C-alpha cells in the first residue's frame, strides 16, 4: 500500500522531511521529479537517471502518451515501467494542464473536455473516468485527477465556475478509481488537485474539499501560470496550512531553484518542472556556485569542472571549456551533459534541504544558499 510517513518538521519553519512508500521503491521528501513527458526525460538515459542523477521518481504525461504511442502499445508492453525500462516510481499527470494550454483547441463541458490533438488535429474527449482508465493502463504509481486549470489572470466568477467543474470531476474520478483495480502487480493511488487561482476563499474551498478524501498525496495546481512569485508563495502557504499533515504535498509545475527552496519552507514536499532540462538545452546551467550561460566566450578557456561540487560524475569530469565547445559546434551531447548537470543540481538541492530540515537549521542554510545559487557567473 502506498503511504506517506512524516519523519520531521523543521523547528524554524514549516519545512518537512518525509517518506513516500511505493511498490517501486521509497521516495525521500522533499523531492524533485524529473519530467519524462513522453516516457523519456529528454536527453537522459534511464541508467543515468539512476546512477548519475539518482532520481527517485519521474513524471510522465497522460495526454501525450494517450496520443502517442497510445494506450494499446503501452498495455502490450506491460505498462509504462516496462515500456521505458524504469523500475522506480512514476507519477502521471492527468493531462488537464496540457489541455488547458490548448486554449484554441479545447471545449470544456460538464462531462469532460473535448480537444484536438496537437499532432494531427484528431478530436478526443477526456472525462474524469477516461483519464483514470488511461492511467490504469499506463500503470503509474501516482495518478492525478482530471482538473481544469484557469488562466492567470481570470475573474473570480470564472475561477469559481471552473472550480465547481474540477470538484465534480474529482468526485467522479474517485468513484471510478474505487470501482477499478490496477492492471499490473503494484498499487496505485489517485490524487486530487487544489485549484482556485489566487483567490484565498476559493483556494480554501478547494483544498478543504480535497482533504476529505484522505489520500497519501494532495496536490496544488493552477500556479506557476504567470502569477507573481509572491502570489505563488502566498497560495502555497495557504494550502499547506489546510492540507492534511499525514499527506505529502505536491506543488505542480514549480519551478526555479529559488521557488523550490521558498516553497519547501512553506511545507511543500514534491515538485516537478521542465525548467532544468529546457534551460539545459539552451546552455543555461544551474551550479552550486551560481547560474552559467555556457555559450558565453568567457568559458572558452575555462578548464575547471562544470560543477566540482555536483554529485554527478559527468559534471565533475567534464570542463566548462569542453561543454561550451559542444554547444558552439551544435553537438547533441551538449544538451545531454547540461541536462545531467541541471537535474543533478535540482536533486542535490532537495537532498540538502532534507538534511538541513532534519538538522533544524533549514532557514539559515536557505538564506545563504539562495544568495549563492542566484548569482550570474
């Protein structure tokens, strides 16, 4: 049975250290989940995920996998774990956010959301029931409920109307989840998502509505969609104050390293974001000393390691000069090495956060760390 165990709460803030137990292995929190949208973390082999990055869980996306390669192929492979040769835990997003991003290709109705594929324009319908069924076929450990993500900014009236749909879909999804069983030999859980944009009363309503279902993980959605960082942090704190203590708290789609640290302070346990790999492919590196644009000429004759403090051996073995050369030459290896560095940095950051939470000195460490890692080198 999948469960969350709270191990420690920091004495100087709301930061927490915990453990999510799954049939595919334990997950120590706080945790960052590399995004493997289409059954792959871009540019990173599974072996590297395990040995270099030391990822404990990855995220894949129902919307993309539903469209390509399709449920039939993944079912024929024996589920997503076998299809991509990953034996650790997997979380699948329901596709709600991806459909939200197709604003000119979707129509939201009471029964679900109709949308056109971004690949070939074919028409499809996601319902609260169908995304449960699809995620049963994918076989992820942690399944997300179908929700509607309002744009920012949106009027209070529009957000309130959207929240009613999300709540209704959650109830239908939970009923379908309880009426069905896993298709493979491991447990799955179903996770509600808090919505409400930046309206305090709607966030409270949504978070309390979700809390009644007593799931091992509770999620916060609809943030990191354009609102100021101050609003992101305020909403995170508002939600964590209302979420069950015995549930892991997952803030979806967030964010920068500084975002992570500030939200860990507020009591968030789980994160995902495409930022580390997306920025890596453009030559932006997160390192223990600060942020580097490796394409800049200043690195051409810098023969020091990419990040001597990284847990990733690739970053300790390869130099800044070499990586810059790969980018300038247009070599595919450039994005791969940079992705390893950035993902390893994110995983190192949450691991260090956990250590300092347990040591009860998270806040002083956080203040010093933010100053260091935010500087442009």
